[in-house]
C-alpha cells in the first residue's frame, strides 16, 4: 500500500529557525528569580573608603543556576555595611547577577568570604548559596 506524500509549504511569516527561537525564549522564561531580602545599607562615612583588589579570578554561585566571575585585577571600593558584611562596589564598570532578570550587584564580604550580593536598585541582599567563596584580595586602606 502506498502512502500519500505530504507536501508542506513554508509560511512567509514563519522563517526557518523560528521554532528554535521560541523554544529558547521559553527556556529563558523559566529561569528562577534571584533570591533577595530587604536590606538596610549603612553608608561608609568619610570621603575616602577602603578598597580591595582581586588577586585571582574567583567564580561565585548566584543560586539561580548561574555563576559570576570576579576578575583578577578588578578594584572594589567599600560603600557601606550590611548586617551580613562589608559592601564593595566595582570601581570601574558594573557587576551584575542574573536569574529571571539581571540585577546590578555589589559584593558583600565577611572578611575575605563572599556571603552574597547587595542589589542597590532593589535595596536588597541576595545570599550566595553553599559554602562562601574565599577571595584572594589585597586591601588598601585610605
């Protein structure tokens, strides 16, 4: 028995690869939110804050299946303090963390351990999951 041949035509408004794009868009929409809780930043008093320089690259988990790398040679300036630790903002550029959305983030350190991130736009703390990552830093006090 012979099967009839099915003939398909491509719609001009549905280009090749559009199904892949729709599937990728759907997967991206499933990314979890960055966990955050309200936080009160106590700003650093005075004009010259302490800075740190990162001595070697360090990968830090964000908790949403993503991680971020803090690059060797990057310099961070202390902008304040949270209950969780000291808050450092990058001197050059912007640092972000990603989940369902992308958030500007500052490092929150307890000594040389990254305990999480301060999200300045949201005025929130986002804890780093698992064992805190230790950074190799050079501290520069004012």
